[in-house]
C-alpha cells in the first residue's frame, strides 16, 4: 500500500520525473497495464494489488505514474464519495518502486507519503511492495475438530466365514410354482385366443424352451400392467452342440 513505511535514501536509476511521460491525459495504457491498472502481461502474474491515494483537493483530475509501468502509463484516480481524496488500485510486481501524481496537469509529489531522490535529483514518492503470502494448503485427511478416529475393534466384525463345504453342494432347486409358464399352454375354449390369467409368482421371469422343431429355441416372459397381461416370446436358432 502506498504510503506505508518510510524508505529513506532509496535511489533509483530512472530519469527525471518531468521528462518521464509525454502525450495528453487521454493517453492509452501501454502493454503491461490495461486502462484501470490491471496487469495483462504474463510476466506479471505475481503482481500484488496496491492502493494509491491523493489526499488533497483537485480541480479536474488526478493520475499516478511510476516506475512499475516504466513511467509510460498514466493511471487515473477516482474521487472518493463525500471526500476530497482520490484513489485507485494497481497491480504491481514486488520490489521497490517510485511514483508521482499528476494533479490538474501538474507533476506533484505527495508530502504525506514516503519520498526519495532519483539518479538526477528529482524528488519522487516511493514504496516497497512485498510478495503476497501463499495460502496454506488445507489438510483434508484430518478431522476438523482435531479428533482421531479410533481403530475398529475385532469384536465389531461378527460375520462368520463361509464353510468350504458350501461351495461343493448342488444349487437349490427351483421353486415349483415357477414351472407353470404360459408358454405352449392352449387357450381356454370359452375365451377364444386368450391365455389363462397367470399366477403373480410367474410374472417377470424368463422361461427357456429348447424342445422345439427345426432347431429353434424360445424365450418367453409375461408382464402385467394393471389388469392387462402381456406375454412376449422370442425365437432364435438353437446353438449347435
């Protein structure tokens, strides 16, 4: 922040401040600082936001120019509401920089901010910009309350191991009610081509029939929607042995 911490005796190698900038106050921003003071150059990725303030009245406008832009860019300060002060924020790389204000077209040095002389004896304001501290990485593998999870005791594992003899037994028999499929059942005489109403236990089960002529296999399934039953049968060539 401009104005924080005096830096007496700092001498920079810039030319005289009155010869540092040409052009009118509407001069566009040069490469490295965009209009409004935002850093655009890739080499300034480590720049730190620094506030500049002019605490005195002005008739028209106030600009700040400094060594952070090689004395080539005028950055306009905005008047603060309800005060006579002007301020702006500029992204500046860490280091020692000199700067000066242009108030109503006149080069001015803020007397309430640190000052120094450059190599040709011009008085400028100066400041030292420190590198921003990197945020500490969050530790996600720890409890936010600082507590440690206790190890799981062996008594909490109560699942018994499977007996090896269980793997050599025959699979359980199919429930007998699943054998009553609608496939190959003749329709009732008094209902034309309608099949009998299936048992609810046979719904949504697939049935395979391989005992068909011409080497065909059939798979059927019966589904229900409200009071309507639909049986779908798929036929395919039976695989050869």
